[in-house]
């Protein structure tokens, strides 16, 4: 009897040890290499268009390039706000209720919604593509990220080179987007140096953008210059349909807008902007720095992008000096 009890006890202990070993292996597979639970990221993108998609994809590339592995070191709850401020606010609130470890806001309205929702719990916030962080209230606190400040002077110089006789530039912008308001102010401050005046038409919602385009066309502007305004970019195809019919060139603010049919752009690389932001976020995830200790960064370099088909359609000749250093872009199929 004693031998039987001894054998049974040994078997039970062996099973118990095996179970513990299996449990540890499962935890290691689902968690980070340090045994901790993956860092939970709530990623909110204001809406879906190619520029913001590039920001998000670049951000994830930046995390990978920093040596972090998704579903091991971190998880991502990606949500799309559909260009609706109320929806963005609701999503950011849910991130807070879910106690995510970090919120990432792609574009100014999403970043502002995340910061407001995170403030009470002091959840770190990383923003991508906020043109004017100070104007958006994102320049201090448990927040950092990257600015996509437009190279306005370079854009005005490009327009002057391509349209030597142009006088008036039309701009559509959302009056509630701080980045758009500040960009319009910069255009107005610098336009005179290049012999231009600015005709800016403000909208309050994406549904108003086509009508705003009609207004600028009726004002006989010589061209449009796009900002990184999300409501405007979200319906760029509809704008181009109107401007192409009227023979009014549209200049984009980055490569994806030129792919859609804008004639040219002096703009930054949004994938690179996202990668830069991902590298910053990786420092926070690893505990190497707090958001408050990392100043927001701005990409200073830019490229000239040109769409030869769009230029030909508008009868605009590409000067040799611009062509030499420009990136040639084909219209997206």
C-alpha cells in the first residue's frame, strides 16, 4: 500500500510540473521576451486616404525597424474614424476605457481626440502628421510625435516656375483643423514674396468641399494648392474632376495627391514620417523615455513630385531645372 501511495504521489508531482512548464511556454509565446504582457497600442486614424495610410504603415515599419515584434512586444487595436470628429472622440474614449498602454493619433483631429481621452489617466500619446502641434495643444504634456509642416516656400516657388503668369492661388481648408488654419496663414504671409495672392475658402465638413471648389473656380483662380487637410484630401478625386473640366491646375502637398492627378507638389515622404514616429514610440514602449521627455520632430527635407500626364493635360511645360531633380509620378490607375 505504501509503495502504491508513493508511486501515485510521484506521478501527481510529475503531472503538476509538466502543467507548469506548459503554462510558462504558452505565456512566453503570447507575451514579450521578458515575460510581460504585450504593450497595448490603440491606433486611431482620422480617415482613410493614401497619405494617412502611408503614415500608419510607416509607423508600424518604424516599430519593426526598432526591433519590436507585433503580438510579442506589442499589440495594435487599429480604428478608423471615417473623417467624423464625433466617431474619433468615441473611439479614443474606448481606448481609455480599455486601458491601452499608448494611444497613437494619425492626423490632427485624431491626435487631439486621443490626447483629450488620455489626459485623465495620463496615458502616453504619440501623434503622426500634425502640422502645428502647438496650435493643436499637443506641444506639452504626456505627448509627442511628428509634424508634417508643409514646405510652403518651396511650393510657391514650384508654382511660380510652372506658371510664370499666375496671380491667384485658391486654397480649400477646414476651419476647425488647426493645422489647416495655420498653413493658410503661412501661405498668406509668404505669397506676396512670389507675386501671388491667396483666395482661401473655408469649409466645416467634407460634404461642403465640392461646393468650395466650385466657388474657387468661379473666382477664376489660376490654380489650387492643396494642404494636408483631411476633409479636402478625402474627396480629392471629386475636386480634380471639376478642376480638370475647368482647366485649373491643382498642386498637391505630397506624392499620393500627385498620383491621383495633381500636376505637381513640393512635399514630404509620409512613409518616412511614420517610420520616424515609430522609432520615437519604440523608446516609450521599451521604457527608455517618456513622451514628455521627447520633443516633437519635424521632417525638414522635401522632394518635388511631378505628374507629366497631368501637366500635359493643363498645357504646362516642365522647366528643365525642375525636371532634373523631380520625382516623376504616374497617375494611379
